[in-house]
């Protein structure tokens, strides 16, 4: 009989190449089971507290507030055997599918173990063809989509419920993992490449973002020279991530973005009236045409959404917000560049 040992939940380490994906619904089922029957299925870990089986249970226990977790220590396996063991246990429930790029790489690193011995038809061509729909679902985050919730607008934009909240400060998503002060909000007013990963694997960032006061929705770019379908897609992605994070219990504030007036038809859809929204002024102050479009879009946003508060990122512009409560946040990247520039000038003066 295997003996269990109680391990501090914070000392457990998920296998970073785990190819199994768990949905919010599945984690809720696990949590309900634990609450109803107790925790009867210990987590399997290796000599270094790395989880070999039980990643879903681990997530559920953390969300339920468990401090210590019953674990079974699995020792004596080679690194190759550990990879195979993880996949074998994942395959017993294929309901949520796999992260196929990771799975393919893992299979390539198991050359001497025949996975068919475990009743698993892991012929890559056959496996990936059968599961192509699951692979597509993962690529487009279709597992997050609930069409029935998104039918009150023509564009079927995911719905984000209004909130009334003002963070004390905003920091960029690129600092979310390392920023020590958690009493701030997270913004996405940075280059797209720095946050594309939240679209690729949104579940990886829920616990990280949950530590902060609130989170703005991703600011996927809407450039004037983009084809219109790309603009619609980027608004959709921002809403979908926002809805997902809100479903996970985070305080979510919509980031508003638009391009030419034709985009007004869809870029404010999916948002409830009367809440807090965020708008950026970065890049519009020194360009008359950009400022004109910014003012047109802000007019339209206020008309359609009737926000009670606006978080304005990037500093003030010449615009009358009426009786709307406006909170200003400086663009810290720009301010940092100014500091560096002034420092360089001072150094040059001293050297001369």
C-alpha cells in the first residue's frame, strides 16, 4: 500500500510541459467532488515535488484554500518514464484535449516506450487528425466561447459586465510576474507582442493577475491600415479575454479602442453601460489627425456606453468630459525615457 505524505501546497511544482489543458468547468467539477466526498485521490509527485499526475486536483485544492496536500511520492523513474507517465494519466480523460505542440514534442522525447502498450493509439498522424477539432478549439480559444451569452449584439462580442472601480496605479502586463506591489491595476498599453501570450494560454495568467487590484482588457492594436476583419478580430479577442477573466472572479475594466469612424459600429459592442472604462491618449497629442479621430471615438464611446468613470492613460488632452469622473495615469514608459534622456543630457553637459 502506498503511503501518503502531507506537502505544503506552495512547495508543489506543476510539470511545466504538461500537455493536458483543464477548463474552468472541469476544475469546478473537481472542487465539487472534493467538497462532497473529501480529497480521496492523492497527487503523484517525484523526488523534487514536481507533479506527475493530479494537475487539475492541484488547481482545485489551491482555489479551495488548502494549505497542505496529501501526496504520493513516485520515485525511481527515469526522465523519459516521467514524461510517459504524465501523458498516460492525462489520456484517461480526453474531454479537454491536449496542447498539441507540447504533446508532439513530448512524444518525440519518448523514443523507447511504446505508448500503445497502455491502450493509447499515439500514432501522431492518426491522433492529430482525429483531434484536429480540439486543436482548432485551442488555437481560437473556442472552449471559452458561450454563444448563448453573446447574442444580444450583431457581432456576438463577448459580454463584459460593468464595474465601478478605480485602481490607485496602473502597471504594464509585462511586469505582472515580478512587480512587488500588488495594490495596483494591470494595463495592456504596451506592444502586442508583449501580451499575445495571454491569448495563447489565458489559463496560465489567471492566478498571476488575481493578485492585483484589477485588470484592464488587452489592448490589441487597431491600426488604420489594418483590414477591417483584423480590427473586428482584435476587438473580439479583447472582449473574450475580459469575459474569461471576469468569469474567474477578477475585477475587469474594459479598454476602449477604435480606428476610423466605420469601426464605431462594432468596437463598443459587448460592454454594459454605466461602468468604468479605460482610454489611452498615447500617440494622439502630437498628431492632429490622430487627435481628431481620438475625439470622435471618445464622443461615440460616451454616447453609447455612458461611463460613470474614465481611466485616462497617457496624460491629459484638450477634451471636455462633462460630468464624467476622470482619473489620469501617466505613461510610465514615456516618463522613464524622459528621465534617461535628461540624465544623458546632464552627463554630456558635465563632460563638456
